[in-house]
């Protein structure tokens, strides 16, 4: 289910009211800095994920002196325009209401399945530089969308991990801590297998898009998966038993699926050490395109790409190349920019543009 047809925004950030009819291809949001462009991207991301990529605090999202912010969108399948859904999110200071086709939901999962959103921002290159959390999220996005068993396993794992960490922090007897070990291990091993299989499938696509966007790099990228525990250990269960004393001192579980990571290497060197800042941005683009291509092959629906301030990310040559690839992959993309002329329109028939000023958005 992956094309947004309409987007409605009320009292979100500095946008009091906006109604957008979106095209199947390029959707361009044009405005000066601080005009509210990123809020449009953020609203779509929040609809899909239930959270903002800019702030964890609801009062930052709700327009001043209003009780709530309301977001609404309609989606259709890329292959069947009769297969449509209506999605709504209402945020107050202490509550979030999720609606799908008129029904109230208890979790974000069903909406996230219908809206496979990818995001490229000026901070996206930090995927390479910062800790493993963002790389796990990148990997788990694909596992979630392509393997139905992944999310129940991850939830079970997180519940057991929370209980085990609580027991360690409270310095409960070893026997009480170990009550959670078997559940943790069983789920971790299954999660580990899903992640490894996903990266094995993703890597050939990543190699292809790296070659397309960075032909000057002559060696192929290698994705080095790290499970979150030493595979040299006899077993994860044995590792928990051996490390109990140290973990009790630390007050948390050292090993497991929650510590997994991916390292990207060219010619056996870390990508972040040998790629320039511009190449790092291109590499993240390659990662997203690879993920999008694999998703379409497995799920038979394209993703939706959100790109905040594309001209700040890539030079003219690479902007055009990325847009060509998005068009070839049939990916709906919503892009913000300070100037319309910076974004080449490759297909006027699937193009829509708006200008925004102080939160007021007008179709061009």
C-alpha cells in the first residue's frame, strides 16, 4: 500500500491548516528556511511511525494555544487503486489517538505496514558515524516489513530484556535473573537469523546502487553483521551464565540482539573512515535505494521517500541521478527545497509543487 493521495494537517508545528493532493511521482515543498517545509515531511513520518524525527516532546508538535494536532492521509495501492485506506493521528499533550479506516488502534504496527516510509535528512550521514542504534533501526525496518515473525519476536525479546535488566539492577538473586535467560536466548537467535538473511539479500542491491552513485569507488561494499554477542562463545545462554557477576555490577544485560550492529566496509576499511562527507551522503542514498528495491521485490509495493532539503545533501549531478533512480524505481517522493529551480522535473505528468511561508502552504 504505497502511494499517498491526500495529506491533511491541522495545528501541527506552525501549520494551522493544510490540504495537499499528492502526485504519484515528485512532490516538491518550496520555502525559505524556517518557513515550515520540514514540518510537512515530519507530519508524514509521524503518521507512519507514530513519532517525530525532530522532537520527542508533544508540546513541540502541537501548535501553541491549541489542544491537539491532527494528521490525516489517504493511501492507495500502487497496483490496485481500489485498495485504499484512511489513516489518522491525533496528538494531545499526554495522549496519541491512532485511527485506521475508522477504527481506533492500540499500536502503530498496522499503520507502519501500510506506510513504508524512508527518510533522508541533512543528518542522515550520521548513520555511519554514530552508535549502532540507527544502524539497527535501518536493518530492523526491512526485517519488520518483510518478515511477519520479526515484530512478535522483537516484542518478546524486549519484554524479557526489560525484566532481566530490572532484576540485575535490583541485584535480585541469580536464580531470579536467570528466569529470563531462556526466553531471551530463544528470541535472540531467531531475530539474529532474520537479520542475517535480510542483510544477505540486501547486499547485492547495495553494491549496485553504490556503483551507480559512486562509480569512482572501485571496490564493492561489504556489510559486516555483528550479532550483539561473540559468536566464538559456546552459546549465548552459557555467556549469560559466565557474565552474571559483571552484568550485576553494571546493572544491565551486556549481550544480545539489542546490541547488534552493521559495519560497512570498502576494501576492508570502515566506510566512514574512507568516504568523504559527500560520499557518505551518497552511500546513505544507496542504502535507502537498496532497501527500497528489495522491499518492492518482496512486498510487491514501492516505498515512499521523504527527502528534507535535497540541495543541501547533494550537488546538481547527484541530485539528478537520485531523482532518475527514484523515477525508475517508481517511488513516490516528497522533497523540500528553498528554490524550485534546484530540483529538475523529470516527468511533469507526475509532478506537484507547493510554496510554504510561515506555515501557510499554497499549490503552485
